[in-house]
C-alpha cells in the first residue's frame, strides 16, 4: 500500500474509527450540497428526528436545475422551482449557508467553493455530485457521494469508506500552445481507460502539472472520476497558496503563514511510495476530442476515428455501439465533423480562464451560419469578472449567446438541451448517451478553445490552425 503520500496523510488526519469489515469512519471537513441530491437526505433526517450535526461545515448553492436565460422566480418549470424552494427551506431550518441566486456567490458547486476559499489543502470534501474530485486540485481529498451518504454526512459529519490505493500520474515536459488541461485529462483517460482508476486515488504530478494554474488543475481533477478514480489531487504549492490568499473564506492574515506551513507539510514526501505509477509526455499531446460515448473514446484532433480491429478486443463492443450512435465511420477524420450546438461552461470548464481562452479564439471572428453557440459562466463571480474584462461583449459580437450562471447543457436537468440528433461541441465532462437532454443527441468533448473554434468553423477544427 502507498505511504507518505498526501492521500495517506489526509486520510490519517481525518480517521475517526476503524470499523468492522475494514472500512474507516472518516471525518468530513467540508460538505457541499445543492438542490438535486439533498431533499431526500433532509427528509431522512426528519424521519428520524435528527438535526444537522455540524451546519457550519455544510455550504449550499443552486446550480443543476436553474435556467440560464432568465432566472426570474418562480421558475417556469414547477419542479425546478419546488426543488429550489425545498433547498431554501431546509437551509433556513438547519442554519446552513445558502449561496442563492443574486447573492453574488451563487454558481456551480465546484466553482464557488474554490473561488470563495472554502476548499483548502488537507481537507476532506464531500458532495452529492460525481465531480467533487475537482477540489483535489487544492491538495484535498474529495469524494462524490450518493444521497444516502449526503444524509450520513448531515447527521454525523462523517462517512464510512474504504481506503483507496494511490496511482501517481507523472507528466513530463509542458503542454504546447493550443493544448490545455482538458486535453491532458482526456488523453490520460483515453490511454488508461475509463475503468483503470477503480479503487484508486490519482495523484497528478510532474513538471507539466507544477506549472498549471489552479483553474487548470481543477479541470484535471474534475475528470479523474471519468477515468474510474474515486478522487484526484495535486500537491499544494505556491500556486495554490497565491490563489487562496485573500479569498473570503481563506485563513485571515493573522494566521496565514501558519496555514501555509501546515499545508506545505501535507504534500507527498519525496520518498513516498505509490501503488502504481504511469508517465505521460505533455509535449506529445494534441488538442483532444471524444468521438464516442465514453470520455475514454478520445483522439487527437489530427487523428481518425479508430478502426475496431485496432482496438483491444475488450473495447470493441463499445466502439461498435459508438459508431452506430454517433454516426461516425471507422477511419473517418474527426476534424471536419459538422456540429450543431457549441456549449462553453460546466464545472469542468466554466471558470474565468476558460472563458478567456475561448474569447481569444472568438475575438474578431463570427459563429458559422446555423450554429447555436452559447457561453455559461460557472458562477456569479466568474460572470462579473468576465464582464469587467469585456469578454461578454467579445462573445456577443462573435454571435455567441451570453447566459446566466448554472450547470446548463452539461446535463439534462434544466431547459438547455440538445434536440433530436444534434451534435454538440461541449466543454463539459460526459458524452454519455442522452447526457445533454436528447435520447439521440451526440456530444463531442473538447476544451473551451476548441469549442470556440468549432463554433466559428461549424465543424470540428484544430484551434492551433486559426491565424
């Protein structure tokens, strides 16, 4: 088993008890909730007459079901309105902070917690959402949990969990121009597979990781779950500390240096042992696009859809299914595939730097005829910062729609959905069948810059070739 890693240190610091059967009762330092997976959890507490154990350690927002064109209340969708109203009532009754619409702090749960300084190194973080692994970018260990576990954290501020093995993902060299953290994680998942991380935490390390911004690290860790890992993390360093300093919920100036010293001590030791290690060359990675129906079915933008016979026999059935569903032919170049809808946003790529990268492509250009393209900031703070820089106007001038913050077309829980068999160029995290709202809708995952390039060309295009 691993030893001396950040994962081992944080696990040991939060161990409450060793349980029969080998599981650990683990204290959860930060619990994030939203309107979708919390109602049943609160109802279960009510059934047993239990209070929320540590309301000060739970923070709520609304994101999945909110419309992005108009957020005027009541919502046009009565179910969405009821879900939000239920969250409001539960938070008020239990004394939980809710970052609601118009508060200035609302947004996608995995965007607002970091930007507010709630997510910090050495924490255990849990949320009823698959992509909670995002918070590992700060040197935390963060888990997506189910509704019954949301109930458990509310009631006890702890979870029963089995300790994971640790795989180090070492990335040499640096990413080249036009290649982003989204391309890197799609390449990792493509190479290792969507099941390779089962039973593991992924530690992302190496020269390429060390120079990534915090927002790029969040993108990387966000999609660790798509490779089967329960969590992914990056060791905290000066980039982490610079990001956190001065944020609303970060340690105050009086204790800042003590906090940094402690955070630094949590990084994996130089002689840490890992259960497994794999190495990648960042310089060899191209802008990456998914062609199929899992995040592992990705290829470089300059490659062709793989031929079944070239694949591992275990991967051929899902490839055959993907050919049919996506209506793509084996051996077909991915560049040039026409798109109908272009979406920039989500907890993976809805932060300010994502919008900046896409705006740099959109500036002075225009969305192709017949293409629906829209941009959804990940939070109210992101929206304000983007507007201050004039990014909203750049997008509007280029023919993109500028929307209000929310999860939007990442998933089919709000009005932003594909129709029929439309093809989406999406900066989100999943390309599963029906994920974006239509049973026959098709999703191509890529970076925000690549989405912008696709919107302008009306087809999958290599952003590096735009002059």
